[in-house]
């Protein structure tokens, strides 16, 4: 589904930022985790977000 790691990173960042903006402050921590994640960690985060 995601050929490009950076495309996955952008999608996850969009969701995390939207969540933080809507009042879910904990999503700011997710954004930091997404920003620093390697490809394998991004896959795990995507699973937590229901993307995988």
C-alpha cells in the first residue's frame, strides 16, 4: 500500500497534527515519534493507527 516511506510518514503526520489540533494533546507525542521513526517503526505506528 505504501511504496514510499516518506509518503507514509506524511500521512501519519497529517493525522497526528489533525488530532493535536482538535484537542488531543497526546498526538503531539505521536508526531515527534513519527518524525524520528525509521521505516520499520513507521510500519508499527501505521498498524496502531489502523493503516495496516
